[in-house]
């Protein structure tokens, strides 16, 4: 049961980071947006695979 909570938390963190990507792009920080996008993809992938 605890692994499902961890997986859900990872997906939530990934979605939160996607919001940060849009914020960084809005501010013109393209390198930060790319780094955050990669982190978001990794977090969502980890959450899906953990489930």
C-alpha cells in the first residue's frame, strides 16, 4: 500500500514541475525550463513504473 502512495507522490511532483516549466518559459529562462522538464519526465516515469 505504501508504494502506491509513493507512486502518487512522484506523479504529483512531476506535474508540479511541469507547472514550473511553463513559469520558466514565461520568464524567458529556457535552460532552466529544459532541466526542469527533464526532471518532470523522470519523476512521472518513476511514478508510473513504481505503480
